[in-house]
C-alpha cells in the first residue's frame, strides 16, 4: 500500500532514456531530414541555393545554360552544360580559391568538335566546394583546338554556380 501511494505521488516515469535533438544540428548532419527540401537546407534550415547557372564566352559567342550538372568521375568532377551545343570539362577538386588544371574538355563550336589544347590548357578556380550537399561553384577558362585541324579558340569568362554533382549512373 505504501508503495502504491509512493508510485502515485511521484508519477509514472519510463525507464527508457529519452534524448532531445537540437533542430540546428539537423541542418548540418549531411542527411535530408523530414522538413528539409534538400540535404541540410530548406524547411527549418537555411534556404537551399538557387538552381544551377553556367555561362562563358565560346570564341566570340555567348554560351549560357540553366540546366548544367556535374558527375563524379573519381578523382575528377565533370561539369556538363548543353544549349544545343554540348560542352563538358573535368578537373580534380583539391582546393578552393586555387587554380586547378582542366584535365579534359570537349565541346561543339560552329559545327566542329573541339578539345583541350596541349599547351596552356586552362584552369578552374573553385569558390565553393560543398562535399556534403555535392554542390560546386567557380570560374574557368580553357584553351582549345579543333579536333580535325590546327585552329584554336578559347572558353573564357566562364562561371558556374550551384552545380550539383552526382556519381556516374551505372
């Protein structure tokens, strides 16, 4: 009887351990949680970045797209953009705010195929490399040569923002 009164007076408590999760910690855990629109953004977290942007001067032409994306080709990231003229280039993302060599380029310009020039090929400078959300931003320039001849051109004033990169589909 004394135990029953003691139990009622103190209330019922579970023996299970309960933990409180800090909502802010969910915004940096690298997982898309319940209210997040993407990994660690949207909902209760900071807003997600805007969609991808990609632009450069291709020879004397402007090249601008809003549907660019990236692929992981370990150890490189390949950036791909297409405005009816496909353009792709690759680099190894080792540092931010440091010139990184472009190790591959391929694009169509004025009906011809172009590739990386052997000398002075070009650089990428990353301004953002988010390895949790898989988003990359930066600037680039590339010196290229025509595949079927000795003509040269360049991709200059290149900028890419909020490009999401994914593993290559198998």
